[in-house]
C-alpha cells in the first residue's frame, strides 16, 4: 500500500473524530483506502466517514463499504444482546466480572457501534469457570481447549465470540505481568452497589491496555486502530496521573514504549496535524516514523514479517539465528508444547509421538502459514 494512501486515510479519520471539515483526499483511491481499512479493522468507521463526502452513493465500492458497516453494527448488536444474557447469569450465580479491552475503549468513539471487535473479553471469577462452561455449552456454544490457557473461547453462529478470562495474560508467557495484576481488586472499583460488575480505575485501565498493546506490538505488531483507541481514550481522560502510570509501567519494563507510543498517538491524530499533505508524517521524529511504519505494515493483529523480526532479534550471526528460530518452531520447548497440547502432556510417554505428529500433520493443516513464515525468515 502506498504511503500517500495511508496518510489520506489517517487524515480522513482525524477529521472525523475531531469534528473538523472532512478531508476527502482518500476518495481519489477508494479501493486502496478500503484495503487499508479492511486490514486495520476500520472499515465500519470509514464507511461513516464516507457518508460525509461527495462520493457517488450509487458506486459499487460505496455499497460494499456500507454493507460491511451494516454487518459490523449487526454483529455488535447481536453481541450486546447476548452479553446481557451472560451477565444476567453471572449476577444470578454471584460471579464477579470485569469487561475488558474493546468493550471499554469503544465507548470513547464518536459512534461506539462502529468500533469493530472480533470478540468480547471478560475477566471472571476463576472459581466458576466450570459453571460458565456448562452455561455457555448449554446455550449452544462450542469451545476448543477448555482450561488450557488464560481464557476459554466460546463460539456460536452466526457471529458470537466470547473470551472468558481466568487471568489477564497467559501464565507461561507473561508470568511477571500476571504477578503485577495478582491483587487486581486494588485496581478495581465496583460499578454499582447493586451489581457484581467491576471496573478498572482509569490509570489502571490505561496501564492494562498499554501492557496488552505492547504484547501485540512485540509479537508481530498491531494496527492503526490501536493508535486511534489510545488517542481517543487519552483525549477524554486528560487528568490521568502519569507519574503513577510511568512508575507502574516502569515495573513492567515498558515505560519507554508507552511514552513513545503516547506521543505518536497525538502526533498522528491530534487536530494540529490537519494538513492534508504528508507534511505531518515527514515531520515525525525518526523513532516515531519507524514505529508508525511498523504499525501500518502490520494490520490489527500483526503480521508474520514483524513477528519473525522480533523473534530473531539483533543476533549478529544471522544464519545461526534463523536456524534456531526454525528449529524451535518445529520442535518447541516443553513449556510451549504443553501450552498447545495439554492432553498429550498428561502422559509424558506420548510427548515424543506428539512432536512427530506435529511434523506429520503439517502438510494437511497449517501448511500455508508455515510456508509463509519460512519465507519471512528467509527474507531477513
């Protein structure tokens, strides 16, 4: 995708969220803008932007955009109604709960229904995971790998996807982060006296969201939507205690990342960057420009090139580093293997056969991703 197309999309979104006169430069290449928005989960929001332009409302690309917006809104409505039923069950069974990530961030959007979400994340009292499992399965949900990670993912047609978290992060990969949030009630307040719903204190939600953001950034990247998320959140919460935020993020070794990312969010979306040309981009400091380029190339959930680059690191011996990477992808260490194959690891005699099975099944499942990942390694 051309840099100019990205800049035009960013300028249009900036105009929309800040209530400025609409920048219509992106309309010169609607197909390119559509691809960018699709990659970064901004299609529904940009469909609203498109309504405020002079584009031909009868054109196929406009109709396609509106269809995607309607689908996103429909999915959000379905999820909202279903979530109320799930929450009613929590209240009935005396299960405390905490809404996470997009369910909070979307309320800062000009139209919350246009913040696209693939799922709803909810932290719950882990003592009741089996009760929740029985309830969700009873409602027709399917689940794969119950109890094998920090969350159980429940799916049901046509578009339902709920992740019930027993912990905020996976214990094997992010033990220090989970330790930080162990005494989570110190960081929460009850939403109301008549409910079992808890909410983060504002600074602590921001800390959690930045840790989650860094997780994605370091493991393959995240998209423009996350920059917009943080900008909208901070624009509304101007009184955050950043001395506390920086001190706490320092304990998690991501304080420098947060400062740079926060500055980038405002440099990209704040109103003093309203020039429709690329001047604001060219004026970014080099480290911010590199970060933005990385994010623009990643999409909402990152990409393989970024993932591979992060895992290869800065090892001077490139060949050795590539070999180690490929070897570990084929033969992961026991902790990683156990995460994805918990049933096999219950019987250690089966573990060698489990590794063999991974290789045998490769041509039949996951072959395309494996080849794409190998190509990404070879490009480095």
